[in-house]
C-alpha cells in the first residue's frame, strides 16, 4: 500500500523509515524545494505543495493511500485552516485511512486527574483549540466519506535532541516540586511505532491517548534529566517568582495538569512500549551518547 506523509519532520522521517523497511512506497508532502533531494536520498518520493496555498494541493496520490497527517496548524487563531485546505483539495479521491497526531492539550486543565479518551475536550490554549479544530474537521469528513480517521492525542515528545538541555545549562529555574503540574511524555521511537500500529489496528473514528506509563510532574521531569546527565540541579521557585521569571510559553504549560491514561492504546493497538518510563528512555539515550571503543 502506498503511504503519504503530510508533515515530514522528525516523526514523519521515523514513519517513512519504518514503512520503507516494510517494502512500501512512501510519498511526503514537502513545502521547501531545498528539501526535495534530501527526501529522495532518504528513499521518499517528494510531492511539492504548501498547505497554506490550496492551488498547490492538486494531483496528490490519495486513492487507496494510507495517510499520516502530522502537519502543525498555523500559529494564529483557533481554526486549522491547513486541514481545511487539504480536505477541500481531496475531491473525489478516497484515502484508505488517515492517522492524525493531535495533542493531549485538547483536554485542558484537569487538576492532575487521570484522563482517558472518554473525557470531553476542554482546550484552554489557542494551540490546543487549533488541534481540536483539526480533529473535528477530519472526523466529520471521515464519517461523511466512509474513510477511517484515527486520532492520536499525544503529549510532549522527547528524544536525544529534544530534551531541556539548554534550559538546564542556562540555569533557568523550575517551579517548586510541590506546586508543579503533572505532565506526560512519549519517546519519539515509541510514537513512531504507535502511529504504525494505529494505521494497522486502529478503529476508524476512535481516539487513542498516547503516552508512556510514567507519571511525574513537570519539575520532576527537569530534575530527572539533570540527574541523568550529571547536570546542576535547577533552582526551585514559587509561583509568584515564576510569574516574574519564566516565559509566557512555559507559564501556559504550567497552568495545566493532567495524567494521561494509555490503557486503550496498549490494549487495542497491541503496542509494547520500548520506553515505558522516562528513566528507560534517558538510560538508552545515555548509552547511545557514550563513546564506542575502537575495534
């Protein structure tokens, strides 16, 4: 089966690698002409188009195609116009299915409670409202066209190059552990295998929470990373100090607390997590960064 990846970033590359290893043809929607040759070198057929320019979205290879939609929404407003443009461009084509990466942020502030897929969305931040907009557009279109749409609600993604190293090196403070909100994560390798499993075992119209089986606060996350890499322990500050010293972006994350339940994902998608806890992921990253002895 042909695969189309919309949003050819880190996770898109990981999915492409997995699909190519299975012998499947992979096409990626790419906006930047400078990245075309790199995509071909990776074994992927590039399709040059821009989700913000509907006239470029013609003749996509969609009929019978497995689509992974990973493109982020625009950075303004609460509506995902890119998903809207893409859906209008489809015409009479009929993809085999669509896997969409959303965010657990659509649940909003849950006061540290455990959250499963039955909890109604209540996004607070505009970035989460845009993701919910995309979810609803895709879900409605899929129901109308009888195309399975599987929504994955994903928390913070980490991998060797996506850890708060700069923040720790700069000595930025964190909120007192007792005041810190719960947060959730998934290793990029696990997310890639979950996307693949969703395309094969996910049920159309269903939502799957994606997270590891760990549970810690945002401050504990920073402390665990600092400890794992033998870095100075960040200073802990009060909420009052945080409002004066931390960026608006970080403050917005600290104002939401939830613990994501992943049982449905594990049960229905048949996933065995490589990194069920943050410690598992950090341990593997540390091993990979160790210099290898010469043969």
